[in-house]
C-alpha cells in the first residue's frame, strides 16, 4: 500500500516559517499541519476528564438524539467540571491564535 502521508517534526518558529515559505514558493501541493502543545499548567487530568466525558455520553444516550448531542455534551461537560473545561478550551483557542499570529508575522517579514 502506498504511503499517502509522511510525518516530520519541525521545532521552532523559524524552521516552520522556512518550510511554509518553501512550500508556497515551489508551488508544492503538500498539506502542512501544525500541532501546538497544550498548556499543561491548565490541563485537567486524563482520568478526570475521561470520567466526565463518560458520564456526559451516558446521559446523552439516555436523553438526546440527533444534532442536539454536541451542544448537550459541551454543556454537560462544562457543568460537570464547574466551568473549568470551558476556561481551558478558551485559553487553548487564544494560545493557538497567538502562536498562529506569530508565525504569520514571521512569514510576512520575508
């Protein structure tokens, strides 16, 4: 079977920026995806969030069907974590936006 995706790790803004610039300059059709590390200081433990998700899924299975499941799950998880999951997700979105903006600035400076 032909390998369709190759994974490479590039650390650092400068190297990521060079790769993006090279890809666009050469007109390559490759897909670039960046993984941004989570903010460990804010994270909930895996065991805790797994238990919360399991409880939310169990309640959803008993109460909700169709497209209402996702909003129900987000709301239930927020409630079960006393809002901490929403705070963490909001912080992650802001962190990702900050990193993306830094990368965009580096690219624009070339």
